[in-house]
């Protein structure tokens, strides 16, 4: 049990370190099918271990300035509000239909991320200044960035980020995942954030949402094995470190394409398990 819990935790940590998401997607199946833990308890262990592992990765990135605090806080607060709504909606949708919708969402996300990776300026997160563009080609999006990549957090941009954060939280609660697979592409696509910085900001958001999730889990009287959670988390630390090292060696567009491929693979597994099996 100890060896498997640590090994599975390292897989989850590697996914978090490399892409800033995917931990929740992998954690619950590994706990249920690999360690024979009841699904309800697996959810609590997943929240605790993924949150702890995400913190291990978020703190050094925060120190290095790879986390946009304002954007991350907007997403986290809005996501924590939206998650309970998604959890309520999930009870109204049949499980098989829910899984298929989840897979379709992941395919859309992967396609958008792959398309954006073909544009170096979008992948780097640095926007061209208005004066450098012809009048007809100037950026009319709500969120824009300066030459140094700093987000211009106007009221219009803040409203958009809060709205996207709410939607991210609803999707997170609806599909029962940590939200990293949604947070990272949302940060890149809607705020123009660089992929590496989106990974760090996503980890920061996951920590806050996980704390809230674990508290709600315990308040509801659900079981949570601290022993397994700690073992899972220890493995996650090693995987997080390795994923971070690999991520540093990949350029923004390459990391976005890697992220897209990972999303497609997970989506295919979900469809096979929910429809074929």
C-alpha cells in the first residue's frame, strides 16, 4: 500500500508540475482502482493530496514571480463560489452523460490550446502594443497586456476574469475535478497569460480551492485517511519537482502542445470507460 500510494502520488504530482492541472483527473481513478479505496473517501484524499502537492509547487513559483496574484485570487474566489453550483447540477445529470460531456469539453480545450500554440505571441503571453498594429488589426479583447507582459486589469477585464472563474468553478464542481485542466487554458486564452506563468497561477488557485473542498468534505462527515493522503502527497512532491524540471526545458508552444495531447489522451480514456466499457 505504501509503495503504490507513493508511486501514484508521484504520477499526480508530475502532471501538476508539468501542466499545472490534471491531478484531480488522475488521482481519484488511481485511488479507487489502484488502492481499492471507496469513491467518496477517494475524493477527500484526492483534494487533500492534490492541494498539498500543488502548494509544494506553487510556493517556489510564487517566490520566483511566476504567479499572477491578482488574476489567481479573482479565479480562486470566483471558482469557490461556482463549484457548489456545479456540484448541485451534477446531481441532476446522469453519470454516463456527465462523463461524455466532460470528455467533449476536454476535446474543445485541447483544440483551442493547440491552435493558440501556433501563434508565438499568444504562447509567450506578450501582446503587441496598439501602435505597432494597423488600425483594423488592433486588439479589441477585454484583457490586454503591456509590452512586458503585465496584465492591464481594467474593470472590463476583471469582470471577464470573474465570469470565467465562475464558469471554471461550475465546471470543476460539475465534473468533480480540481479544475487545472480548465484553469490553465482559461488563463492563457482569456487573459493572454504565458503558459509557464499560467501553470504557476493554476497551482495557486488549486491550493485555495482544495482547502475549501477538504473543509467541506470533513464538515459533511465524510471519511478521510490521513495516512494514505500523506503517502500520496509525499510521492506528489517528488513528481511535482520532476514535472517542474521538465516544464522548464520546454518552450511555451511546446508545453501547450504537450498539454493538449495529455488532455486528448485523458478524454479518450474517459469516453472508453464511460461508453465502451
